[in-house]
C-alpha cells in the first residue's frame, strides 16, 4: 500500500465508522452501545493518525483537507442526533453544536471556492477531542471504572460548546482577514 493513500483511506474509514456507530446506536443493547463507543474511539484515533501521517510523509492533499472535517461531522452529527433520541443529551446542546458545524462547513466551502484553505486551529482540535470524549461517554451512559460516564459526557459536550463557539469565531475572523 502506498503511504500517500493511507491518510485518505483512514478518512474514508471514518465515514464507515460513523455509519456503524449510528446503526449500533439504533438498538437498545449494552453490547451494541459499548461497540459504538469503541467505534467513536477508533474514529477519533484515526482522525489524529491520518493528520499526523499526512504531515509526516508530506502527502497532504486537497481531497484529505476537504473530506477530513466532513468525516468528523458525519460522526458527530449522527451520534448527537442518536443521543438526543435516547434522551442522553438535551436537544438545545445538540442543535447548537450541529448549527456551528453547518456554519463553519459553509464558511470553509466558500473559502475553498476562492482558493483559501482555513485549517483547524487549536480550539477546533480541542473542540473535536471534547466532542469525541463526550459522545463516547454518553453512549456508555453508566458508571465504568468508578467514573460516571453520563456526567463526564455532559461536562465534555458543554465544554466543547465553548470551544465550538470560540473556534467558529476564529474561522470566520480568519476568513474575513484573507478573503478577496
């Protein structure tokens, strides 16, 4: 396998993991919930790994820059909707997080159409990490290893809202600075 293709393959694997997670979350079964949490962990790890590989081997691509954040949104939006469905997440938090994702995807698309690439900043990466932790923990919902997973998940997602809004502001500000 060519090293150049590995980051993009990992990105497309995240799309498959997102579908897998959402399907598992449809069923009220603790084993499926635990498998869904493992899917979220694998998706988060592949997100980190594909970026590291792309930069390390200098194989970053326009396809990867475009598809990587969409793969994240696929998983995050699907999981948030299912968590609301299971009454593990209040709808207003899910709606605010999803609206931010739609807005920033739109800003990035406009920027991309003008040849401008707006990369994720530190706040965006913290946001994604907190969302993955929060989603995984809310999927588990119970106490694991003495940790209240529901409480951890709720706190992580509320904290991610702060970083979502902050990084969203940064995306828009950065775009407005460089737009033609």
